[in-house]
């Protein structure tokens, strides 16, 4: 469905935002069973400064965890990673030591 919609957007030369939205939906489709994680919300909970989505996606992908942006919330990702794995990845990006406890 998503790929057919993308063809229509290209065919009818619709607004660039339509094309971007369909592209995000296509990337997100394989992970629709995974819950989304709002990076800003999780960072607020742990008193961390949010990294860029691109940095976090890169770190999680390097760890072998499929990760993509969501089409409906710019500060959220869909990922195979658990919330704890996401927090560890943010700590890694920010150079913050992880405390046990």
C-alpha cells in the first residue's frame, strides 16, 4: 500500500511533505509491532539532553537493532530495542557513565 501511494505522489507531483511522509511510513512499516519511544520523554525521565535522532538511530543500528523514525512524532523512534537499551545508547552518545542500581 505504502509503495503504491509513493508512486501516486511521484506521478501527480504532490507536495514534498507528502513524499517525505510516505517515505517515513515505508521505513516504519516493518516495525509497526514495536512500540514507539519518545526520545524527549525518556530523556526527561532520566534528566538527559536528547541526542539527535540520527545519532541514536546510528548507535542502535550498529548494535544490530532495527530502528527508524516515526511518521507521526518527530521526537519518537520505533525500534527493536528495549527502553533500557535506548537509555544505554543515549548514555553512550552523551559520554555519561551508567550507574548501577
